[in-house]
């Protein structure tokens, strides 16, 4: 297996191509923006809002061989530490592909963010996947960043709802649990870019469901998916799942957005690191899922249904079949969290996650919001 250089790609978000005013109802269509860019390695397109800045085009590491898949990361909590509801898939239990498909769809969500008074921000539609039965959603940072701007430029101006089903309907309210500050530092300037570019590095965020959409309490447990931090392998069969919206206009995204899944295989494997054992980003070809709006969607192992990555970018192309979708791996997210002092995915989810979310929103989120707001006000 060879590990290739990282590449700059377009972010695959269904976003407003112009400022849409929303006063009681949507007064302008949501327009899907498909940015086009050619990097020295490959031309990439993305599936959500901004990822990494396009000025990283010339900083990709050289191609290096990867001798073997990255080892599984299996943290062992102490006896006094409560286990998270998320489950690390360290043992493969084979499932029929039909069961993998239904389980993945049950954990899949659409994240829709609208503005009540128009202004600076474009409406947004992205995807996510529930990885913990207490209601933890994993998505892209370029989707989750909208939760930082709820009160910009006026209180409660940005309304984000988590939707489920086909067609997608409002199911939950949510708040931020964690978003990498380093990602905001690198990408804040792209928040409203119509051709946002990125490699996908650190492009992840965690949300925590807080109530049902009607403000009633959450169910005792919520459908979730296993997570796997071991490296995908070239040629491995995977299932992609998301809420693609690349060929839809505003009202269809609001009322007739359907989940889509596709079976494909892992192609090229990329690294963000000089360590060639790190499989950080994988390509998964062109399918119906390779569209704007799929950012944050799931890449799951077809053999057992474990989540191996989340969709971030894809290559430019006039049809979905001519594009090449890319996903950052759970291994990358796990290593990134460890590097940022959060321990890893399981450590982030151990203990009182509601308190962790409140701490993040009280102590970290305000400064991140200021950096995003400064893009519009300076």
C-alpha cells in the first residue's frame, strides 16, 4: 500500500450562493456551491463549508510508502472512570450489507442551519453521524462552526436543527461538544467562501443533542454506530451514507431531502503527517453520495458497519461518477484529539459529556466565535 501526498480539495456543503434572508420563512433558494480548484497533486472539491485554507497547496508532504495499516487505538479507562456509550469496534463481527445499511441510516443525520434575518451568513445543509447513544454527533468542523455563531449578529439569529429520516424532518436540538481551535485558526477566513478549499486536516466537530425538536426530553438511548480507529486498507469495501443536496434547490432541501447510501471501495490513502503509518484521509471514488451536502456523512466498513471516516472533500467533476470523494479517518480524529490534549475519541466521551459541552461553550467557544465574527466585521 502506498500513502500519497495530502491534497487541497473543495468542501462539499450545500450552502447559500448568496445571502438568503429568512424572516419567518425562507425568501431565497439555498444554492449548492461546487468550487473548482486545481492543486499540484489533484483537483479536489469539498462537501460542506470551509476546511483548510487554499494557501496550503504547496505544503503537502512528499509521497511515502506505508508499510502496514495504522494500529488500532484501544484506550483502557481506569476502574473508577465510567465507560462512554460509544463503542470501539476492536473485534470484527460480520454483518450482512443490508443490516450495515439500515444501521448506518438509523444513525445518520442532516444538519440544517438557517438565519432568521439574513445578513452575513449563508444557510447551510450538511451531514453527520451519531456515534454515542447519549446523542453525540460527529460531523465536519466546517458544519459545526455554525453553532458558534448562534447569536451573530443578533441574539438567536442562527438556528441549527438536526434532522433525521427520508425526507429529513426536524428531530433534535444540539449544542457544540468540541471543535478543534486549530481548525478555526486555519480556516476562519473561509466561512462564507463560495469556493472553500481544504485538505480535511482537523476538519471535525462533535455536537451533543440536547432535546427533541419539540423541546421534549431525549429518549433514553439513541441509535448510534460503532467507531473504528484502525486504518482502512486499499480495496476494502465500504458503505457511504449522507444527505447529498448537490442537485437540489432551497425548497427541496427544506422539504424533500433524502438520505443516500452507496457501496464502494477504498482507493488512495493519504497522510497529513511525516509518519507514514498514519492513514489520515482516504479516497472512495464517485457515487451518488459525491455531492455538496454530504460533508460530515459516514464512511463505514462494509464487513461490520463500523464507522471508519467522515466525508470531507471530493475532486472536481461535472458528474458524480467523474469525481473522487475523500474522507478523513477516525484514526486521524483520534490522533488529533490526543495532540490537542483531549486524549482521543473515547476519552472525550468518557464521563459527563453534558458538563464537558457546557465547559467548552463557556470557556473555549466565545474566543472561536470572535475569530469567525471578525471575518465579517473587519
